[in-house]
C-alpha cells in the first residue's frame, strides 16, 4: 500500500472544489499533454480504488484489470482509451461549481463558440486573461447560474491556473474547449486531422473559389467531408452537421473568414 503522505490529493473527499479538481488533474496528467493515459491512467484508477476502499490494490490482479475495464466503459465517453478533463469532471464528485456548469449546462459547443467569438475580437484563437471573467460570466448566465463576484473570481483564477501555463496572459480556444463534455467538444474531432500552415492555405484556396477571403456554409460542408475522407475517417452526417454549425458560429453573417477556420483546423493559429 502506498504511503499516505505520498497519496494524491483530495481523492478521498466527498466532493472537491474547482481548485482541488485542478490539483488532482495536474497530479495524474504527469506529462501535461491534456490526457490521463497509459501508466497515468493505471495510477489514477489504482489510487481512486484505494481512496474509495481504504485498502491497497494490486494492478497485476485480473480482478483489478476487469474493474478498470468496466470503469473505462462507463466514463470514457469517446472510447479513446484515455481520460479527458471533462470526463474526469464526471468521475469526481465536484461541488456545485463551474465544472458542473460546463458538464451539464454549457452543453452546446455552438453556445461556447458564440461566447468565445464575443471576446476573441481579433480572431487570434486566444482571449486575454483579463477578459476571462466576462467570458465565464456569460457562459454561466446562459446556464441560468448566477454567482457572486467572489465565486466568479475563484473560477477565473482556477481557469488561469489550468490553461495559462506559460504566464503570457492568453488562453487558447482549443485548451478552454477541453472543459466541454467530450461528445460536444467538436475541436477534439479534428485532433487527428490537424493541418500544417501549407496544407491549410492550399485547402482554403481550393474552396474559396472566387478568392474573396471567406467560404460559406455549403463550401464548409464540402471541405469537412473531404477532410474526413482524406484522413480515412467515417463521416457521420448528423455529427458533421453539428460540427459545421459550431464552426459557423465563428462566422461573420455566414461568411467564414480564413482566421476563424485556422483556429479549428491548424495546429497553431497562423500569425
């Protein structure tokens, strides 16, 4: 059994606060890549079992493996064999805080994108840290959740600790979207098909036939279908419609300019 002094924080609690949730996340996402996976995942499940049962567990025991398999079937919503931040929020008993709002009420990526667009005024794919409080307040109001200034400040500071890792005062869209439920986070769907700057420029030029600097919804539909087929991914028409609607939320009156599409399809926003 592990020494109690070295056990991860807060797993034994009846419920965890936003700040405690972050401590747990950072403890298990040891390499900081945004997932609890591989050995990290085994360690997490072992420690969770210890915290809940109050006794040691043996990862080499077949019963442990079977329990872990059942656990992943229940909580690994997108079946990718790893745990994302929004999935962890479903596993841990969180207090009535912003994590719950993202998990249960800010369930539409289009809603999230609409709020983002209001603050990412230069379409860079980032919002400034000093704008974050307003962004969170907007989302919580949409969820019919109204918090006093002290609570809102706590959530803002927790988000900053989560995502402003280099301390530059900027928060990225793809990072913030990790708080959305997995099935609603359309940005996750494009992780396997991220484009380089050169690839993006070529694709955008192909679909922007008249060279006016934007594409419309029909052109976006064709672009996404081609992108999926090129990367040998199955096209689910229902899901594709949802992704398209979420991306078009970034558009300006139905005109999706290259800056908006860069945020979704490129590894890094083009500067």
